């Protein structure tokens, strides 16, 4: 019996982009691809969720098509969040963060990953992760809530910063249900992140055209100024 997701994946779709933009296929067969990270030499690393693999994609002649691909790791538990920093690839799994040293020089035979941090919370219900290195050199990790609507214990629903050399961590902001991505402004260094709110907001709405827009996910973008103002970040609501 074929699942609905499998049928949807096999069907072609039409994507429309704005004038002046183009769209082309860069790579396929990379599992349920999640967060990506670009290496210094142009290698694109791709994390995954259920497939448990990390791929490395190489466009040797820079023609926009992948001509070499490598499996960096497989059999991992939800390696959906990855980041590249100073030649190393960092991967967040369900309950730890590991590091592949000098990865772009070892694509054919990656070294065994070294554990960087082992205190990520574990839950039977997977909570999402996203990671990125900040201007201060620390690894920032968003830890999503393991539920739809609940008050999950710390460090769920927060963003923490980790010193990858010592393992010391600090909670940067709490009350964040699911920060699916974040980055720092190159102008003033402020941290921006998108927080996805609760699911199933549209289930009780009548399926009429006049209110279809209400079922769209509302993403809240937060701007963090300085540690002294973390508790009262200004916010702006956007419809996605």
C-alpha cells in the first residue's frame, strides 16, 4: 500500500518564481534533506531527519550541477541540524552534538566524529533542532518543544550557546517554540530568528474561500539586541 507522502513525492509540481529569478535542480536523492551548510571549498553538506544520513555534494567545475557526492555518515538519529566552522562539520543529533574534523579534506574517508556536547534533552517525541555559529565563536543551538501546545521543561523551547572547546553552555532566550533558523545581521550583529508557532490552527475553521488565509502558519521574527534585553525582544508578525 502506497502512502500519501510517497504519492505526493512522485508527482511533479509547478513552481513559479518572480521575474528576474530562475530555478533549477541542483541535486536529488539526498533523503529527507533538512539544514544545509557550505564548506570553505564549496562543498554543500546536507543533514536529514528520518533517513539519518549526512551527504556532501561537490560541484567541481562550478557549472551549477553536482558531479561528486559522498555519504559522510549514516545511521545517525535525526542529524537534521548541521554547521560548518573552521574546517570542521558540526552535527546535532537527538541528544548530542558531534564534530567531523577537517571534513573537506576527508570526504572519501571521514574520521570518526568526536563528541562536543552531550546534554541535549531527549524525548520520545522528536523536538526540532537548528544550529549556527555566532560572531562570538560559540555554537548556537535552538531546541524546539517536544509537543504542540505545552510548557516543556528547560532547555526545551529555547536557544542556547555552547563553547565547543570547553562544553560550557548558556541559555540565550527562552519561550521559543520552534526556531527553525537564525542568523546575525552583518551590519550590527543582532540575532534574528524565525519561530514557528503551534500547529493545527486551521482544523476548526470552515473550508470557505473567505477564510482560507487564516490557516496559514504565522511565523514570528524576533530581534535580539544584547544580553541585557533578551527578556523583552521586540517582534514583528509575518504571514508565511
